[in-house]
C-alpha cells in the first residue's frame, strides 16, 4: 500500500521557518535540512508503522541530524 504525506498549513509554516533559521546560520544548511526532512518523509511513507502515531492518522519522528528549534 502506498501512503501520501500531507503537511497542514501550520506544519508547512514551521518547516519554512526552520529552513530560514538554519539557512541564516549557514548558507545551504536550510537546503540540507529540507533534504533530511524529505528523506524522513519518504521513510514514513514506505513503512509508517515504524513511527509513532501521535493522533489517529498522524505520524511523527525527529530528524536525527538537526536539533529541535524549540
């Protein structure tokens, strides 16, 4: 079965803010962050049961290379 990822508007906004934050620290780091996010999303789409379901139908994981901005 193939799954599709959907980013809600709030998540999209947070993702872009994180990209900006990382890119402000080092040019190109925001792009590296986005590539890591894309890899993780692809992993979740392939095997979603490996990741925590925080709410029905919503899975969550951390991007290992990058720390949380909170």
